[in-house]
C-alpha cells in the first residue's frame, strides 16, 4: 500500500493520509465524472460516497510516520540528548520547583538561539531576570527583547495603592494579563527565533487560571513558523497543547547538603546546581512516552 | 525643454489641499484684522453665489452656504513645498518662480518619462496625488512655459518655434500676473501705468503686443516694453535659477473648533501623514523622526512640555524610529499609541507635523540568514507592549559599569544585523561550555527575619513569600562588598548563599545583610 501525506486545509492545519490503492480515495482525487452527474445523484448516494472517503482518511495522530518539526539545540548537551532539542513551531513546557534549574535551562536556550543569530524575546511575569546571569550564560543582549510585566501601566495607575497592597493576587493576575497580551503581540509580530514565557513567579493558582483556549491559540500562532515557544512554570499547565514537556528537579537532599562540606562557611563556595530532567510528554515520538531521565550539572559564573 | 507647473487660485487650493471635503462647497478666504477682514480669494462655487474679492467678511457671511476660512500662510507654504516636491520628482533642476509656480528643466528626461505630453500629464497627475489641481505647460524656454501655464488650463504643449502663434491668444494681463506674491506699491503703480497704456493703444492680447514695431515700443516704454514684447512672442531667453534649499516636510491643519477627543485628532493626523508620505515618496525619501506639535487652547500643567524650548501653549511629541520607514498607517498607529500614553491635556486648535527626511534603508535579506522581525511590525508591537507594561519595562538590557546589584538600564530594542554578525563570531567559542547556574531575582528584594547561630544564618522566615521559610541546611559566605560611598546612595552588604529546607524540597537562595540599614533580605533564588 503506498501512502501520501496531504495537508487538507490551511485552516485545519492537520495532516491526513490517503490510500492511493483504495477505490474511494482515488475516486476523490482523480474525479472521472463530470460535475453534473453529482447533481443528478440522490442525496443518500452522495452521503455514502462521502462516508467511504472519510473512512479512508487517517488522522495525523494515527500516522506511523509523522512530519517531525525541526529541532534546535537547547544549549545543554544533556537535554539535547534526552529530547533531541527544542522543536520549532511548537510549544515546549519546562516545569519544576524552585531551584530546579528552570532559569538555567531558559538562559542556555536563549544563549544558543542568539548564537544562531536569531532574535529572542522573554516575557517575564515576575520581572525576575538577572542581567548578570544573562551575560554569564552567553546571551547576546542586543538580540534579546525583555518584557518586564508589572510595570507602571496606565491601567495600574487607576487602582489605589491601598488596593494593590491589600490584594497580592490582584497583582499576580495583573501581571498574568500583561504577559498573555504581550505574548499574543509578540507571536503576532513573528520573526523571533525563540519566545520564552516565564511564569515561575506567578502563584500556581493564578497560573492555572490561564484557559486552555489561550494555550491552544499560542500553539496555533506558533505553528508553521520557525519560532520556538518556551514556557517555564512551577507546574505543567498547558495540557495537551505542549509538544514537549520537561520536568526538572534538583538533586539536593538535606542530609547530603549538611554533610557534604565540613569546611567553615567562609571557605565554602556554591559551584553549581545538579539538575535532573525528565521528559514527561513528547508529541514528536509515535509511541507513548517512556520515562527518560538525565542529570546534569550547571556551574555558577564564579566557579571558574 | 522646460515645463511650468502653475496652481490657479493658490490660497483656495492650499485650503482645499488640507480640507478636501470642502471641494464641492462654496469657499471664501479672508484676511485682515477683525473686524476689517476682507475676502481675498474665492472658488467658482462662491463666485456663483455672488461672493467677490474685496468684500468684507461680514458681507460674505450673509450667504450661509459659503464656507469662510482665514488665509493661512503656513498652509500656503506647505502647499508651495508640495508643488516643489512634485517638480523635483521629475527633474533635479527646478526654479522656484513664485508661490504658485515652479519651472523645471526637462532636458534629457524623455528617456525616463516619454514624450513631452506624457511628461506633462504625469506631472499633472502627481500634483493631483499631492492634493493640488494644476496647469502644466511645456515650452522651449522657461518664460513661455510659465506664461502658457498661467494662461491655459490643464496641459499645454508648445512646440519649438510656435511660441508666438500659441501664446498670441492670451490676454495681456497674464504678462503682469506676479503669481501669488505681493507686489510693492511702486511696482504696482508702474504695472498699472503700462496696462493703462496698452489699453489706450488697443493692445489686449499677446498677438497685438508681439506685432508692435520694437523701435517705436522702445521709444515709448523703454527696455521694459521690449522685455514684455519678447515675453509675448515667447522669445525671451534666460537660464534657469535652480532651487538649492534643503527640503522641509511639514504639514499643518488649523481646526475651526478645538478638538477634545483623540479619535477626531487621529482622523486629521491620518490626513497629514498621507500628505507628508506622498511628498516623501515623490522625493524618494523615508523618515526616521516625526515631530508633532499641537497648539492647545489652554494649558494648565507646565510639566506637560515634553521638549525643552516649546512654547507654553504648545504640546510636542517626537516619534523616533529605529530605521527609516514610510508607512502612513504605521505612523498613525504609533502616534495614536503615543498620544494615548501621553495625552495633550487640553483642546487642540492646530496640528503641525514635521517629518525629518532620511535615505531609504538599503538592506538585503539573505536566503540563509536567520529570521528576524520585520522592522515596521516590530516597532508597532513594541509600542503596543510599551503601552501595556510601560515604556521603561520593554527593550533590551544594557549592563552598567558598577558592582551594584541590578546595575543595568533598559534601552530601545533595535535588531541590528551588523552588530549581530560581530557578536556571532565572538560567541562561537562559547557554544560548548557548561550551562551557567542562573539567579532568579526578587524585585524588590524580600525582607526576611533571620535567626543567627555562630554569626551565620540558621533560620530564615519571609512573610511575603511563604515558601521562603525554613532552617538553613547549608550556607556559604559571607561575601562582603560595598560601593558608591562617595555618593548619597552608598551600599554595603554581606552576601550568603543558603539552602533552605522547605516542606518538600531544598531550595538555594541568596541572602543579603544590608550593613547600612541592618536589614536582611532574600535577593533571589538560584534556579
């Protein structure tokens, strides 16, 4: 059986497979009958014909060989080994608790993208980016657009200081709204190699309020473009919209840390973080994702 | 070969250029100090209603259907500039003959624009695109072309050697038309005398003047008489005096009633931008800076003056673009976003827009270059994001030469290919290095309560962030640093790297002891 992958419509953007040897399939694409014969045919016959055609269509999700997105380096060899890199035109999620290495991975991805000569944007919900770390990671500052949410926007000025202090969740929601709108604008403008959304500083309950429709919109906006859309969060929130999901964790047991060094405190040095990464979802692979885990170490800028 | 472009009824044309909706209305232009304003120009519609030049404004106002506008020197100067732009889009040799007349040298232009008639029609069409209805004439000498443009409507072509024949039917008054410029009293008197003399002789058109014997004419009117005869014969010969002033692209609209809302302002800005961009296009220029000046009715807040040197009843905004651009829709959106963020604060009486011309950018994309945002789209996106998060919260970062924490400033994000290629070469070596542990900053730093043990932190509690709470299981430090002690904002601190035991996990933080205030702060987390 020979097969061909045909993109059915730009609006749908899904791939279907047609069997060339099937009668109904060939009938649909090499129409031997004139259009007038269809008009004379009764409705039921047309419906039968339609159902036959539809039965030969295989959704892209069931294809044995699926068009794979282009993968680019994440900037960390261990992650590239684990996932093959970050997919272009897809949403990738990286999540993990505090000190799990999310920012390290993000900066490494940004550095790799700027090394490729691409322009990058980071939408920072918590205004948490450290310029010294960005430079140490090797990111070209000229190529990085930084959107710091939570600025003194006109909308914010309308609210009294008392109300702001009273409700921190309001601020988080305000920042989230700014993040989503800025992300929409950046995705619409196109031309960026990597757009990163940093949601780590939002309270989990606020981040979870992002509707799935928004993630779906982001996924659709980035589809068929060379942009890598990367979201870093404390918990996975994009559901089925993310093509790649990596869970990060730190390997630091209390006892380990307490006993690792017997030197006085002024003689100790934080030399790096040991980060474990696990792929929990990957739409690039045909089979269900098996747990794949890897551990790597990042160095602090002063560790030499 | 020379062409002349003439704008009939220039004062009216200048107003109609700024307010094209008055095209079908009866329009009168008045001038003078109240209450002695007099009508100085009218269009055909107003003439049909009996409005005449030299009527008082009060008399003209009796006819309610006539629209009256004050004569605006600025609108006329912009219309004049547009006329010169039109001429210079066809030839580099342009003479600024009068306010309403431009003469251009067409020698050698045939290969570019075709036959003289095609050229004249193209000039007329381009002038119409710039909002001016013109007469265009082409002749072998500049004066013949100018007289033909002033005397004949639409497009006139005078073949070489047929000047006397073609110009013969023109009335003698065309010789004395001084365009739009005001004549001095003495010159006016002399002109009046010569006209009266011609009237007495029965010389009413060019043909009659051309037929007079030159010697007899010289005896009676001197060299001036001979000059006029040469003009009437189309035989005057002179060199063109080209204009060498740098072009100024500015447009003005004065409104009858002050504008309060931004929506009608956007409508007028759109018109101004269309006019300016059309003029820039004719001269093959782009713009990198737009300066908007709004004359306000009243002005309450002196700090609204965004530019030093602007008058107190003026509001100025300057739109600086990273690259030369020419897109009126983009400019309008950028100006709207800017005015939304910085509203003028008072009703607007007059809008003045200046565009600084710049050479079009000459960058060529490559097949193998990485994708980059389209400059026009990016500028609009950045302006929208700046409206959302604030101007100081979007851009690229630049490190300052200091050891102070957060020693950086934001600057405009400009994708620059040259800088990019330089940096690319530099950073290729860094590719295979190990990942660098990053710090996630808390802005502002979180105040913490710290329990000390043997001089070092043993327990940390932060009220603002609940997860930053627990026993210190590992610590390194202190690392002491200070700076700016010669400034008012001196800083001195001890830094600790600590690991805190949370409910589930261990997290690494940077703890700072401010030695000047004595407070403890969590500055960030290693992530």
